[in-house]
C-alpha cells in the first residue's frame, strides 16, 4: 500500500511539473505574441509632441482631427464640426467620455491649453507657425468650442491633428522642464510604461482608448543607431520591425520570417546651403552644384532603385510643377556657371576666387548611412567641377545644422502643401530667429509672398497656381540641392498583420499610424 501510494505521489508530481512547464510555455508564447519590438535608429530627447516630433505621437496622443489612410484630415476626438460661410469660424463638438491615460476627462479646456501653449513664445514650440492665424479659441462647454481665424486658412484642419495635451499636467510648471516630457500622458491607444535611457522605451495598451482597442499589449522602441545591427536583430527575431537601408533589402527579402514593405514617401534628401556662408550667397554657385549632382546614379546605386530623382519639395503633391528646372546632370553647364561667378581653375585642378579655394564640408548624421553615402558620392563628384569637398559624419548630438557649411538634409510631407514649405523656406522661419526649421537662413521675398498667399487662399485651383509659382521661384534660387526622394523600406516579422500603407513623411514617419489595429496573425 505504501509502495503504491509512493508511486501515485510521483505520478501526481510529474503531472504537475509537466502542466507547469506547459503553462510556462503558453505564457512565454503569449508574451511574445503580445509584444511588438521596433528597432529605432535614434532615441528621443523628450516626448512632448509640441516640443519635439517623434514616431510615437500617433500611439500616445490624439487630436481633434486625424489623418486617415489617404492622408486626409478626418474627425477623431472631435465628434463633428461646422464651418461658417466666411471660413473664419469653426465650431467643434468633442466626443463624450474620452479620458487621458491618468483617467482625467479630456475637455475643451485641454484643447485651448494646447493651442495657447504652442503660441506661447516661452515654450518655443516648433508648431507655432501652424497656428499664428488663430484669432481666438472659446469654450462653450466641456464638449464644445469655437475656433476663430484671422483670415481663411486652408490647412487648418490638417493642423488640428495636433496632439491634445492635458492641462492639469502642467499646472504651475515650466513646460520645457515638465516631468510630462519624459513621462507623457495622452489619450492615444498606448500609454507610457517605462523608459530605459539609452536602451529602450516601452508603451502599453490603454484599455479605455476611445477607438479600436489595441491587440498588441506592448510596443517597445529599442534604440539601435547602427543600421547593420538593426538588420541583424530583425533577421534573428530579436526585433520585429525596422526601417531598412536599401542595400539591406536584397539579403533580407530572402528570409522566410520577414516581409518587406517598400512604401512610397514624400521624404526627400538634399544638400542644404547655409546662406550665412559667403560661398552660397551667389545663386549661380548654388545652381552649379545642383547641375553637378548625378541624381540618376544616386537613385540607382545608393537607393538601389527605391526612390526617384528630386527637384522640388512638392514633387509628391497634387500641386507638383513638373516644368520647373530639374537640374539634369550637366558638368559643362556647372563649370560655365562657376566661371561666370569668378571661380577660376588653378593648376592643381581646384578653383579659386580672390585667393580663396572653392571648398566646403558637407555634414551628415553618422547613424543614417544613406545620407552619409550620398554626401560621399556627391563630394567625390564635385571634384569634376574643381571643388574640394569633404564629408563630416557626426552623431546627432554633435550636429548644429545652423553652424554647418552644408548639411545633408531630409524633409518632406504628404499632407497640405503648406506643411514643410513655409516652415523651411520662409524668411521668418529662420532657426536663428525663431523656432522654425529654416536652418540655412534662406530668404527670398518672392518665395515669402507666395508662401503667405498659399496659406491664406482657400480655393484649390488658385492655391495650385500659387504653389506652382513657388516651385518655379525656388528652382531659380535654390535653398537646397534636391537629390532624391527615398522610398521607406521596412522589414517586418511576417506574422504581423493589420498594416495599412499610405504615402509616408520624412524618415518613414506615419508607418505606425494604425498600430492599434495590428495583431499577430496567430492571435
């Protein structure tokens, strides 16, 4: 009897152990399935969406409006809106019972606070130029508000996709120093969980989100500056998705566990001319370097065909002007322009003017191998026109764009034509005097006039004419040597489903726009 009891106990213990192992294995599978690990090329300084733009904004926050799959602004936090006949007054009704991640109700007060914070100079928001046409925002009740404009402003609904901040999180606090910036509170499908500086940032699903409830419980942004390491970790399964360099695609598309998404983007690359440097004050010098850039070979060789030659910041927009000067590769014309500008070739093959050598440095972020490769290729090519050009590949922390001689820039937007044109090319958006992104202090009175008209004209056909003229003027007096539009190529675990493609913005931004709808296919 004792012997049988002993065997019985052993069997029971084995069953419990096996059951426990199976349970542990099930839990491990569940943990794997409920997480999405994204390999990010860089870390963020902060997470306040009116102080810094990140690819987390769509996960953490929501605005009155939201861009849909066609990049059109549609209602989100707003239940509905009406517009007055003169297009100066917008009345919004906010959805009931939308709560921030801390449980506080989102009301009209929070939206008003957000707009006021953007316009407050002490916060130095990069979004200020988007809202200078706002005359007033008035609360009717907690769920209704009226926004009045100084002039009809065509892009206003696009601008109202701006994330709404919780007013209560900033009481008696300097926004620039607020804890919120590293521990944000939004109303999006994911909420802040933890941030291991230098390593990763984790978001977790928000159970009370007003829209589609996330299927994936956690989204982890793993900071990996080296593109080769990102690709290796995608291949090994340590990360589930990452933005790839074009040269990595051929090898990774052979992997059975990886799906490649090559998505059209409005993301262009070019060389920013710093107009504070004497060299670039001569438009013919800028035009010469534009002619000396072999865009065809850059798209073919560096981008491996994942892109198109660039000649305008609105090339991917309905307002694109195909008839502007495209600066087709022409060494002879480039040399003629430099000769006319007084830069004469010396015995060493380089050009000189008043004893100064035709020389400058292109700065590029070392973490972006595509930009570094473009900089090196163009620098080598510029020797053909007698220019001694060097490349300085630096960490972002060591780069101040305003202080560079030339910078390998990356910009672009799939939204309204005002987006990423006014803030980049208008005189009053110089980063030396405002919070704008005109890092090269480009200034052209005709460009300014056209950009101002484009913002304040509401008729689509009239706007198209204005922005086509803007592109003509910008081509005559280039702020950038536009090089190429780069497709956003993502490598993703093949078991991830729910991805909805749309034309993306700079650095592939916008790919995570509907991540709350994503799920593991075997869930």
